[in-house]
């Protein structure tokens, strides 16, 4: 049988072996993904809270629920490791007591008939009178016990497994920190994109209002038909709907961001950082993959799991070894103050496993299978990292090209709108081409906002694939 402390360590190691980053859920709630929740540290205030990207990430690393759970798991494993240390430390117990005792000799079989048998031992063969069958005495005792396991193969191997489990908890916590940075930065960038869409919709609404005013004045003057005014009014109302939808999306994005970093959902915040835009130095898959093998916490964690399961395998094998335990005892007693008598015992016990080979061999085979499985997972993870790195590089390259195309589309749509405005002002065209040009420009601007967001998210994904997100997200975003 394995020591209880070792069993707890192994259970913790098995749980942490399956710990990984949680992906984005379709419905972002902390019930499905703890990284969408937090411990509220910023209560609601009347003034607007200004929030930069660095502030948001810092708050997330302090308050995010997913990271809090990972930190609690690490503390639990550390406490279990300390408990497992007791397997190697001596156990010393001290006990002392003093008491007054009263004994009924008759109840214990020493009645008058028994005493009469000993009358010949007294002078004249007559027992003294006044001997009471109720006696009283006071007893003072002191005891000390010492016990220590001098050698135990399972305990030694279990201690090594405890160290591996503690490292696994640390790697899981660091992986959670990376998850927090990615979630918070993505939410912040998405809120910036939503804010840009609100600004674009507001500007477009102002242009549509001017178009309606112009069409109405022209209609009143008889220079334009009623259909032009109706068309402009429909365009204005459609843009009002677009603005309302953009504002609603922005508010929900801000609520999600506040939930992730520990700010009360009702607190008003203002994002101070604009959407970052910067190119990224070209990197090869081999370069990024080498960085990932060195820095990714999940890869280091899986390497550590190999050590953990190797230690578990050694525990199973070590159960064939003998266990040597030393126990000692010393006690002293004083009755009615009539001197002290001491007792001392020292015992060494050697436990040899007999007729347990079938059970030990079964545990050994099971642990060997687990070790082989983790080694296979480690080999697969190396290939998975290579896949993630190459995919992330492709995403960065593609999103950069898409953003350049989106910028060009905005420039072309702006020129087209300007030309069409001149044609309408000159009376060459009615306002139908103008409305179409405005809608084209609005779509191009929204596409540019989305392309910039996707470009920044893809750079965050590359930093995450390389395992350097927490330390270098500013560099990847070009801030």
C-alpha cells in the first residue's frame, strides 16, 4: 500500500496532467470558461475609469477567475508536498498526566476472606484492625514516544513525484497567465474595433443627415424629385439602425472586458489606447518553433509529466523493497511520591513484502502504460507546436495582406464618394449613386476595422504559439 500523502500527490499530479488552456466558447460565460470571469476588485464609481491595454492586462493577471483557480491549485499541491514530507521526518509525541485515584479492593477481588489468608504474616497471627478496603493514591506519569521511517522505497519515489507535481502546478499557472493575457488583450482589441465601428457609423450618420437636408432643400426648390428625398431618408434611417447595433455591440464588448479583469459591470470605462498597427519582423517556422520549445509552458509541463509518471512507475517497483522503521518509548511513573520508576523501549522493525508480487506487478504494468502514453503525447505535442507555429505565421501574413487591401478599398471608396458628390452638386446625377457610394465607403471602413482587429489578434496568436505572449505582447502589437 502507498502512503496516504503520496497518494494525494499522485492524484494532484494526475489532475494537473490534464490541465490546459481553455479555448474561446461560443457563449462567453465564466460558467463554461473561468477565464471569462473574475473576482470584482474595482467597485462601481461615478467617474469614468480610463483604461489602457497594459492596465487591463495587469488587472486581469490580478483578478481573473481562471488564473485564481490555477494559483489555488498550485498552493494545494505545495501543501500536499509539505504533507508528504512528513514521511521522512521523525514523529515525537509527549504525554504527561497527574491524577488522584481511588480503588475498591473488594471489587477487585481483595475482600476480607483474602486478607484472612495472610493473617499469619502479621505479629501474633492477627491482622491489624482498621484496614480499609478503599485505598487512595496519586499518580504522576511522563511519556515520550519517537518513531521514524529510516527507509521506504515508495516514500522516496513518492517524494520525487511530489516535486514533479509541484512543477506541473507551476507550469499550469504560467499557462493560465498566458491565457489571461490573450483573453484580455483580445477583448480589449475587440472593444476598440467596436468603438471604431461606432465612430464610423456616427460619421456616416452625419453625412446621411446632410444628404437628406440637401435632398429636402432641392425638393422644396423643385430641383429634385420626391424619390431623391425618400431615398435619402431611407438611407438615414438604415444608418441609424447600424449605429444602434454598433453601440449595443460596443457596450457588450466592454462588459465582457470588465468581467475578465475584475471591474464592476456597471462601471463606466474609457479605452485610452487606439488600435495598434505595426508590421512584424519576418520569422521562419524554424525560428519560432525553437522559441516555442524553449518557452511554452504546456510543452515544459508535458516534459515534467514524463518525470512524474516515471516516478510513479518507480513507486510501483519500489514496493518490492523492504521498509525499515524505528520506534522508541520512554516513560516514568511516581506513586504517592515514593520514588520514580522509568521504562525504556527501542525497537527496529523491518517490513518485507511477501505474497504481493501479483498486485505489485499489476501496478507496475499500469504505470508503465501511463508513462508510455505521456511519452507519445510529448512526441505529438512537438508536431502540434510545429503545426500551430506554421498556421499562426500564415494567419499573420494573410491578415496583413487583407488589411492592406482593406486600406486601399477605403481610399478608393473615399475618392469615389468625393467624385460622386461633385457630380450630384453639379446636377449631373441624382442621389442614388451617391447613396451607393456612401454605403460602399461605410462597408470599406468597417472591413478595415475588422481587418486591423484580425491582424492584431493573429499577432497575439503567434506570440501565444511561441510561448512569449505575457512578456512580449507589446512588441508583437507594435506598441
